[in-house]
C-alpha cells in the first residue's frame, strides 16, 4: 500500500511539473496578463465551500474592516473530481451575471493531493480567460498551486486574501482628509481670485465715469462763463 501511495503521489507531482512548464512556456504566468484589482472595491464574489471555517473567517474580516462591500458567495466543491467543473461554473456564473471588482477562489489547508483540482489545466485556462480579476487563496503560505500562478493575485491564506483586497480603513480616512484639505484650499484661492478680479474691474469701470463727469462739469462751467 505504501509503495502504491508513493507511486501515485509521484505521478501527481509529475503531472504538476509538466503542466506548470507547459503553461509557463505559453506565457500564462506573465505579469503583463495580470488584471489589476480595484483599489477600492465595492462588489466581490467568492467561490468556496459554504461549509467550514474558511467562508466564515473571510466574512468576519470583511464585516469588520469594510462593511460597505457587498459579498456574493457561490458554493463550490473544493476537492475531488467534480470540483474542477464546479469552480468553472462559479467563474462563468459571476462573469455572466455580476459586475465584480474581484473574485476570490478559496479553500483551507490540506495535502498536495487534496489540491489536485487547483492544478487542473482546464481550470487554469478558465481563470486566465476570466473578465473579472481573480484572487486565489489555497491552503497555507507554503502551498502553491498552478492556479495561484495564473491568477491575477495570489494570497497565502483565505484570510490574507480578504485583507489584501480590502483597503485599510485609516488609509481611506487619511486620503479623504487630504483631499478635503486640498479642495478647501483650492476653493479659497478661487474665491479670493474672483473677489480680487471683481474689485479691480469695479474700480476700472468707475474711472471712466469719473473722468466723463469731470469733463462734463468743466464744459458746463465754460459755457456759463
């Protein structure tokens, strides 16, 4: 049994290496194809199992750090033969029905064999063709699947993925304060500039009237004399 298990894992590893080289040679891992994740997202989709701690941990982080963000969950199997098609259906579902800022594909820890669905060529190509930017968070920090290399952003864990796509609250507040300060200064400068121009024009327009009235008075005095 041990010998069979060793050979089976060796075969899985060999397929992993072969597919990795194939997709790398085709350029699917290159940064120039990576889509940018919105800096301030409002709508995020999640493909994961609705059971277990992963989805609850992600939801907790979003509610604590960015309750304004709308989350949309598509339950999917994340292990076994049916999981590849399940995840692909989830990607197509979100691409066809939602305008998302990002799409998270997540699952918790497991063995290399448990992650075999995330080393599927069909799934890798679907992620590469997705119109929605995809963030992958599979397993733990030391786990790297092939979809992590194809995706637009790889996070070490599902909770890290949630933190990566959410802007830090104090950074947003600081940006708003700075923007408000700059806008206030610009408005003050504009108002002062308009005020100065008005006073200048007012004085300029009064000057001809003064001269005309002065000459008019002189003319009248001349005729009187």
